[in-house]
């Protein structure tokens, strides 16, 4: 049996929402819900220095995987491979998630598939960026 858990599909109505993979977790449901909410909240404190919207609302977070040992793996992307903040943003995400109570080791991978595009932004990010 694999230690990987299946990933839930992203809802069609909210393309910017990252999947949180913790199905079948040994962590109690209430604690898992708190951790998930706190992790998302901590990621929402991370802003691309060139864009006045947080990276979660921009749709740059693709997956948050919370393991039974409380380690957290985040898959994220950037708006472009030439992003000037490509080195610092993953470290900022790692530090933000690691600051959440109860979280173990944190790893962050930058992925390019699927490529980011503005359709992944939330309505909140569109409003901030005046992209209607």
C-alpha cells in the first residue's frame, strides 16, 4: 500500500483554490481543519513584491499535502519562469507554513504544470489588481 493519498479535484468554480491532500489522515479531523485553515492563512501573508495581492489569491499555490507525521509539502508556481522573486517566494512560503502550530517539517516545490495564467486568480485578487 502506498503512503500517498489521492488528491481531491479542484472545484471548477474556484480555480485559484489549492487542493489540500489529507484524506484518510491519522490526525484528528478538528486538528486537521485547524491546521489547514492556519496554513492557508499563513500563506495569505506572503505577497509577490511586485504584485499587491497575496500569492494564495493569485492562484500560485497548487497543492498543500499534510502527512500523518504533520510534515507539509506545498506545490506552487510563479507567474512566469522569469519572475524576479523566484528564489525568495518559495522560502517565504516555507517559513510561513513552518510558523503554524503543530506543523512538522515543510517542503516547497515550484512546479510549472499547469502553467499559471490570470484565470487562476480569485475575485479578491482581480479586484485588488483592477482586472475586470
